[in-house]
């Protein structure tokens, strides 16, 4: 399994383009993805009760089970909380791209990311789609432009390609994402677009994507807020010309590994681009009664502002982690747990069998001064585990989010 | 109904003392409350799954239904995550005070607040109890010392007395609290102690206290974390010498109003003392389908770091409030809602019937520059409402919580 970070080596039949059409001041703000052949599609949407117009459109297409051929995305404006006109604009975007590429609008997914509550500058977008659809290309640069076109406050593009063999033939799975957590004001969305030339059915792919998203994107936190526009889309066009991947087969597990690899990488990149983040934190809960329990505890810890500020302050303040575990809605026996903090320069045990340990503050500081910290909590009460990832809460976070519009 | 803020006028038969016994460096760290006569008791404890030893003890006493005579509290050490020895120490505190006051230990509630995971300096505390129990007094100064003795990182005491008439006789209800939200590191607890000479049964009082706490302390947020030691205790000794308060009677409603007044005041004082807070925010959800729905939305908004930083930045960023409402777990129709921000200098409408309004940024800034801001969201879809209160998230918050132990 060959992993190439920071760029896309296009799976067979996939094209992309990204450009600046004037929604944002300077940065690219329109991206189009296209497959020359019909694609099976899978998608996961935000759990936020307030879903922006493009999500409702995509969900309708997904539920219909029809083949998909393209995705059009604008950044700079989320087309969220825009009422009926928002829905009209979403369909217009699909129709515009369909017209250019000789497709039906029902073959086109739509995404928008940016400010909430403002009407989309639809004329700019229609014109932009017409001007750019002819420039669709398969090379690395075209995909790089596309990766830029979906960004909002991100400081770098997030791209990865994984190459592997199925049934003796080369297959690619590649992905691009945007998002710095739910960090910047109204510009908060997490978007991820994945493309593969594997031969895989929609239902199987949907099941695998859901599971993979739960273990990756859904286990990261910058500040715990979720957006109205979050989505992950996976398109598969079968152009590796292999047999179809069957459930529980060897090929299934190879593909799942590739999918998890990509989603985990993109999720980590989002955390690392978290606004104002100075540290990358991994929370690992071991020996829980169930994976669900372990996940809840991981998330409570990684979402806690008190935990985040403690890491920013390089303070081995395990009491805050324990208090967060306490309100996670999971029963556990504190008297059995071990806690240790770990980084590249070493590790330090803080709690052993529920007993607070005396520890060397200098050594703790040395460990916590590193950029990447692991907090490992062994509950010693079951066989399940989970990991979650997040960043610290810094002055810079408050600054960026307090001063955004003013 | 006469309200006296910032001091206690002791209800008949209640005594207090507060002093420095050496757990903390300089500030008072031991408080004793005492009633000359048997008290009915009501109490509400933290929902955190991890309950400190004193809470377990108090819960046992409460469940037994026996009369209560005193409360002993130390600050500086939470006696949380301290295992078996923690339980032994809690009982020791109750026993020490019982010995001094000629009570049974089962008549003594115990509370601790401060650092998590450290063994209590029990010898200091035993000695402190012996030295101080003789100094119990009924005057304002004694209660002021007591109010100081329960503080941790608070910058001021929180006290209030309400006087009213029941059955033609004067009755008092008074309370003291501590807590700057769940703000300072391991020193985060919210404690509230209420005393009345009203004649009221335990069960009725428990029901009223629970309801009042749900609408007051449970609707405030500094950073959304909850502590292992939070508790609210209400003692009633009937020494106003009136008939007993009956459910749904006129006296019931008078007493409830006094109780709500006290709890709301103390909750607001806690928010105003929130570490690093520069603004006091009230979120008011109107016309929801149910009170439960309205509460969930209020809390999601007031707990959001993005909302908090927006208020710190004096930014009329309603999209963040709406996004938080979206993940509150409540269904609502955005197309019907109105949003306005309000302060002493005026108000500004931001959303009308789900439509984003053009607004004057200068006027918005003028309103948001005030210290106390109200965000009023009218859902226009039901008859229930709720309010929640919180503070902004400032540089100072990050500084205090990042630098606490180092």
C-alpha cells in the first residue's frame, strides 16, 4: 500500500479544476470534480439539525441511488440559513455544471462553505462554472487547484493518495479535505471529497464510509462545535477494471484499510490546521467496557476547554481529564485507572490504580513542551478502546475567533 | 419580600464561623454552619459520575431522612479521587464536629473544594474544627467569614438574604455560594448553602430545591465543564414558629419565589466572577415547543466556545448561535425565527422570520460593547421558553487556566 501525502495522483477517469471567481477577495473559491464514467456514491452529512441547502440536495440524490458524475463546490459563502432561495441556488449550481458537461443535474453533488446567512452570489458562480468546466484536468496541479478552491480559513491544503492492488490490478483511492475544526466564525465547515477507481457497490461503500468517518473525522475536536455544512463524499467509478469488492472478502479489508488511512490522515491535518493550535493532542482510552464508552470519554476530554487550556499551559493537570471523564455519561471505577502522558522525549505516570502519584514536575514539563502529546488512560475494566484527537486552546484561538468580523 | 444582597441576616437559630487553618496559604479555608435545632434537609449533587467522598456521605444522610444539625466545609482540597482514605477523612470531619457540638456524626454534612487527587491534611482539619466550633456566631461578620471560608479562586463572596412573611410571621431564607463556574483548574466546584427558619417538610423542600436548581445553577455556564464536588444544600429548622408550608398553598409560592430569587442571584454572581470574564451574557429562547427544548438550545449556545469568543470580540455573529442551536438535539424550523441582541443602550434585530437582516454595524458594536448583553431568539413555534446565563471567553481565561499550576 503506497501512500503519497500532500498530493493527488488521480484515480482513473477523475478530473478536477479549481479557480478564483470572485466570491472571496483573492483566494480560489470554486472547485469542480468530474468523473468521465458513472460513479457509485456514498456520503455522510452533518448531525447538525440545521442542514444547509446543498446537503439537502445531496441527500436526495444519494437516497435515489442514482449514479453520480460530478461535484461542484464554492467557498466563501455557506448557502446556509438562506431559505427557499438557497435551495433554488443549489439546484442552479447543479444545473449549470450539468449543462456544461452534458449531464443531468441529478448527477451533480453540490457543496458550499463559508459565511452563514448570506445569499449566494449565484451569477458569479454560474459564470465561474461555465468558464472553468472546460479546464478540468487529471494532473496533480489541477487537483492542487481544486484542493485550494475548497479552503476557507485553512492555512494549507489537505490531500492524500493511497495506491494498492485488488485482484492483481492497481487501484487508487485519493482524497482532499478542508476545515480547521469548527473554528473560524461562520467559516467552519469540514468537507472531504474522496475518489476511487475501485469497483464497489453503493451500499457496501456507504457502510464502510460511515464506519470510517465515525472513527476518524467524528473523533476530532478543535472546539466541539459542529457545522451546518459538514460532509464527506466518496465516489467510485470502477475504472480499475477489476471484479467487484465483496463484503468480508480480502479485498474488502484492503480497501477499508486504505479508506481509514486516508480519513485518519485528513482528520489529523484538519486538527493540525486548527486555528491558534500550538499542540496536537491524542487521547487514548484503554480497557473500557465498550468502544462506545471509550469514545464518549475520549470526546469529553478532547472537547473540554479546561483540558485544552491545561495542554496549552503545559500543565500535567490530570484532574481535569478525570473530571471530563466523569461527565461523559459513562460509569467507571476511578480506583482502577492509570493515567500517563507521553511525547517523543518520554513518558510520565500520573495515576496508578486510582492513586495520585508523586511525579517530577521538570520531567512532566519536558514532555508537555513537545508539539505532539499523548494522554493514555487505562481503565483496567474491559476490553474496548478508542482514540480521539484535538488541539490545545490558545490565546490565538480567542483572538482569531473574537476578532474575525470586526 | 425584602432582599438584602451581599450579606446574611441569620435566620433564627443559625450560626456560622469561618477561619484560616493552613490548608491554603493565606485565605480562609474552614467554614462551619450550625443550627441550634433539628433541620429538615434537601440537597442536589453534581451529575458528574465521579463523586467526591463528601458527596457520597451527604447523599447517605439525605437518603436516611434523618435530621441535620451542621455542615463542615474545607476549601483548598477537594478530597476527590482519593479512594478509601478519602471516605475515612470525610467521616472523620463529621465526627470531629459532632464531638465538639455534642451531635451524632450522622447529623453533620461535609463538603470539600479545591485540588483533585490529593489526600486531605486531616490533622490540620481536625484541629481547625476543634478550635473554631466554639466561635460559632449569628452576626453578619461570622457569616461573612463563613462565606470567605468556602471560596477557592473566587474574587468575592456571594451572599444574599430574603425576608418575607408566612402565616403573618417573619421568615428568613439566606444563602452563600462559591464557584467561578468550572473555571479554575482543579478548584472548580460550585457550592451553595441555604438556610431558612421556615417550617417545611423534607420531601416538599427537596422537590422545590430540585426545580429551582434546574432553572438557576443548572442554566449557567462558564466553560461547560462540571465538577466532582458540586452541591446545593438547604436546611430548614422551623424556628420562625409558623404552621408548616403545604404543597400548592399560598405559602408554597411565596417560599418558592424566595428560593428562586436566592438561587438566581447566587448563580448570576458565580457567572460574574467567572475567571477572565469581561461580559455577562443572557440567552433567552422564546416560543419553543417545550421548556426542555428551550433549555437545550440555551445551553448549547451559552456553552459554545465560538459564541463566547464572538461576544468577547463584540461581534454580532448570529450564525454561531444558530449553528449551536442546530446541534442542541432539538428540531426547529429556522425559517420562522427572529434573533435580536440587546443591552442597556438599545437593541438590534439580526434575523427576521429566518431572513438575515442588513444591520448597522456601528449600532451593533455600540450594543455589544456593554458589559451585559441579552441574545433573544424567538422561535415562533410554541409556547415554552427558557433562559441561560454565561460569560464570554477571553484571553484572560486561557491565561488563568493555562498557567494555573506552572
